């Protein structure tokens, strides 16, 4: 199992710390550093900044939002980042959600699976440096009847094949991800429920493509909080607002992928209560309604020994890489959590 680090969003007041965390992860031998985007910092700029100040660690977009960029632009960005980082870039894509897609980008959130498939096909075709033409339901290149002509990418990526990941939660998206991508970026994964919520759908997609899960990167992000095992309940409480935001506040009342995932993990009543309170403006009540077991199953909490045991559970469930979001109020605390993750992996025997 490989370890990664997920910096989340830039611009939250910890930017200098985030760079120090990425540099320490590089020193410790972490495999990849991911950066996210929503409607604040963009991931591409952050990744170029990190890549310029690290040596070995890969940099990855988790995610580039599909409604934010035309697919050819994403191919340009991926090729540029791979060239500048000397072959250290990983391309993560996702459709985002209806609020961001329609509210921020003005892009209708419809047929996300079909749009993702076409987007991936165009990006991959552009990256081959063939002349780009495409006739799909969502994109037509060049536009018919106009002055446009098929062009080809002028930048030479460091590698012929840049690893492509898709952020996936729902069953249909997971199946398609297994079919068309090199890896899946997951959030809120429970080792105990991973087979029925995730792996079986990825496997079905791989079978559609005539492949197995061999070589496919099952890659969740997990928050990590270091402490004594007797304090696990207190450590879990620090993630209540984070979990409530996703389970209760992401998407809409009718379309919240994270809420649906919590339901598939057996937390139907709690998921409904959390969403109801969050959307009514009672964020504290929503956080309080998150079951402890939901947090504990989807984070790494406690001592290095306990974290190592949990890593073994994830590996047994089918996880091939694990990115950490180290918790802490100070840089020293986040660095300590980062080092604990590396120590736990060594202790687990999975390194």
C-alpha cells in the first residue's frame, strides 16, 4: 500500500503550513500529494507551486472539476503539469455537484456519467497528440460549419500515459470509473462496507473493459488524528462538523451522494436526520447527530498501533493507496500526524 497526502483546499489560512506538510510528506516517502478545488482556490496553480518545491512526490488533482474546464484545456493543463514536474502528475477528475456546477459555472448538472465518459475520451485522445476530432452528444470538435479545424497538442508530456482517476461515490459512477479510469478517488470509505458499497461496482466496470482490478488504484482519503486510544471518542468529535458538512450539506436535499453513501453503510435514519438539520440551518445539531461509528469507520483515529491495524483492514478490503488528511491546530501537530501515518504503514507490514 502506498500513502498520499491530501491538502484539501488552498486559501484557508494554512497555506504556508500546507507547503511544509507537502515537503515533509516528500521527505518521508509519501507517493502523492493531492489538492482540491471547489469555488475558491484552483487545483492546478496549487499543484504547480507544490511540484516546484518538492523533489519526488507525485502531485495530483483531487479533483479538476469537469464543468469548470473544456476537456482540451484539461489535457493542456495535465500535459503542462506533467512536463514541469518531470513526470509526477496524476489527473483526477470529477463532476462536482449540482450546486457548484449550476451555481458557480452555469453548467447544467445533467447526464453526469455520459459527460464524464466523453470528457475522458477527449482528454485521452488529446494527450496522444493526434489531431483532435470528436463527435459526441456533449462535445463536437471541431464545431461543424465553421472555421475550426482539428488541432493537436503541441506540448510533449513527460509520459505517454498520465494516470487518470475519477472521484466516484454512487454505484453507476463507480462501475463506469472501473471501466474507463486508472484509479478511483474515494471519500468516507468504511473498510467494513467497502466490498458492497464500492469494490463490487469497480470490479464490474473492470470486467466490462475486459480487465481485472489488478493495477487499478483504489485510493480513498481519510482524515487522521493522532492520540491515545482511550481518547478516540474525543478525537472523533473533532470531525463532526466535517462529516456533517458532507452528509448533510453537500449537493441538495434530493441529490447528496455522501448522504446516500452513509445510508448504504447502514446509517439511514441518522443520515436523514443530519441532512434535515443541516439544510434547516442547524449545523450544530447536524454535527451532534452524526453517529460515532460513522466517524470512526471513515477516519484513522488513535495510536500508531490502532492506525496500523486500520490500515491492514483497508488493505484487506481492497484499498491499494491511502491518502491522509492529517488533523491538527498547529503545523507541529499536522507534521506529527503525518509522521505517525508513515510509521503506522511501516508497522502494518504493508509498505
